[in-house]
C-alpha cells in the first residue's frame, strides 16, 4: 500500500529527514513544532501529489524554494512562525492554483505584496507579522469569489499607501500596524452594512492620531481614541517611550514624540552615522538613504504603525 499521510510534528528533530521527500505518494505532510533550523529542501518538489504541507514553528530559514511551485495539487500550506526570509515569489503562487489556505505569518519575508489574483480557490491568506512593504496592488485578490472567502490578514508589516477599493468586496480584512496613509472611500460606504454602516472608515482602520487595541472600531465600547504620536492608519498602541541599545548603552526617554520630531530624529541619526564611522560599519544597510525611511535602516526598530523609534540595535557592528 502507498503511504498517503505522514505526521512527524511535535518531536525533537534537529535536522530535516530528507527521506521524507522520497515518499512520492504523500498527500499530507505534518512536520511542525520541531527544531530544524535549516532551509526547506528543494526535494520537496518531488511530492507532486501533496495536498497539505504543514511545518510551522520549526525554525525554518532561508527563502521559500521555487520547487514548491511544482506541487500543483497543494491546497493547504502552513509555515507559520519560522525564520523564512527573502521575497514572496509571485510566479510561485501563480502556479499553485489549487491553494485554498495559506499561512506564512511570523516570518521575515520582505519586498512587495503579490496580487494572488490567480488563486481563485483561495479562502484564507495570512501574511501577518512580516516585513512586506510597498502598496497593496489594485487587483489584490482580484480573481477570488468573496462569497467563499474567509479572511486576509496583512497586519504588522510595512505596507504603505492607500487601501485599494477592491478590498471592499471582503468583510474580514486585517491591516492594522502597517504604514497605511489612506483608505479608498468605497471601503467606508455605509451601504456595506454592519460595522461599516455604524463606524464608516473607522471600521477599516483607526485614522492617524488615533488608535485602538485592534487598530479599528468594531463596537461602541472599542472606539478609536486619541494618540498624538500615531502617524498612520491602524495603530494598536500609543507608545511614548524610546529605548536605545548599542550593545553597551541603554537609555529611555519619557517625552512624547510629536510629528515634528520625525525630521529631528532623521537629522540626529544622520549625525550619529557620520560621527561614528558609519561607512565602516559591518552592516549599514539603508543608512542616510533619503529614499528609505529611518524605520527601515539597519538596527532601527520603530513602534509598529508609527515613526517613533523603539530601539537602536547596533551591537557587534564596528561602530567607531
């Protein structure tokens, strides 16, 4: 008999058993909650009959191999909470037209957001807690039937610009803690009913200078409230502290960061870079690049949804 399902999750594996990817009859493969600390093997492309691939919380690293695009029967992929990096390859997802459930949350994936318009069977898409940037495509999820769609979660990334009108076709869209600067009016149309009729655009995202614990208003008791240092739509916190950590020095400021301080923060960081031999640092990615906001400079961490600096991490970086 042919093996159809294999579950090796919740064990103490420290290396991926490559023999698994020689069982070409597999339709379901569960490998989550291990300690692999390695890349997904390219031999995953051997499993042409695979329909479900789950390997969450297993310290996977490197990029998503292009060989996953060979798994044309794949319906469900869950790689939540790993250390996958690089970009989301649009051509990979265009090939996987059977996909219905995608969870790539909690990684270090960066770059632009694919449209996913070719995934006509998609029901759930979770890309939260990554480093995706740029605008949401105008044709995002354009090929999907809203009647069968459950939700999309793009929260806690670095997405910017305006939320496009096409997302008005879906009710459960999570966008909080990004760098969103506007919302198309179609999303706020009261004719959509429910919370949209009650709270308008606040039901999508709290506006700048306001916040709520979920980044939007979903009831009378969970309204968007004032927050002077929230510069983008959808903030879930209202932080007023800044911590600095260069490996040897730590300090905290209690002063509230107002919007006018953004320019001063940029100037101060530039001065610091020049005074501390920034050009000789081990890693100085994006520093003093006027086209990149300082929240994306190497070692700078901002409070999510704001330009308020949370931490500066430059330990072991040859700071002079």
